[in-house]
């Protein structure tokens, strides 16, 4: 498998903790992941087609073909790459569950950004 690039909010303690958790669970994978903190990368994000505001409010993952995956689709792609997290990826992708989880995710992110004064 080729390398994924994960664009995450390095100023978010929860996001940093999630990154560490993923790395701990992905020890069974030969698939390297490049983690890129979006802080101060607005021009770089725009060059690859990511709106900096959306990068702040949604996880973005760039696959080996250069396609950008957002929000839950990004999580699903990332989690499916490691054996121990693949069942969670399948759960997140369930048609009836995905819209609800997406709605909850957006609410949580906006609340987090408001509380931190970054929205």
C-alpha cells in the first residue's frame, strides 16, 4: 500500500491524542502514514485543493492517487488500513449510521472550535 497523507489540527489536543492512538494501533501495518499539521499551511492546503476552513473543521486524507477524502470518508480510509481498526472502519461506513455520525462529528468539531476561540 502507498503512503497516506493525513491533514489534522495539531492545535487540537483531542486530534493529537487520536493521532497517537492510531499510531499505537497501526503497529501491525506496513503502511506508512504521513501526518501533516494544518497550522500555518493555508497556501499549501489551497494548492492541493483543500479549503483551510474545511481543513480546520474536517479531517482530510490524501490517498496514493492524490485524491482528497474528507470527514468520515477520511477516517474510514485511514482506519481501514490497519488490521486492528478495520472493523471500526466498516462500522463507520454503514449506510444508516454514517449520516448520524457525520452530523455528530460536525457538531463536536464546531463546539470545540467555538470553545477554543478558533471559529
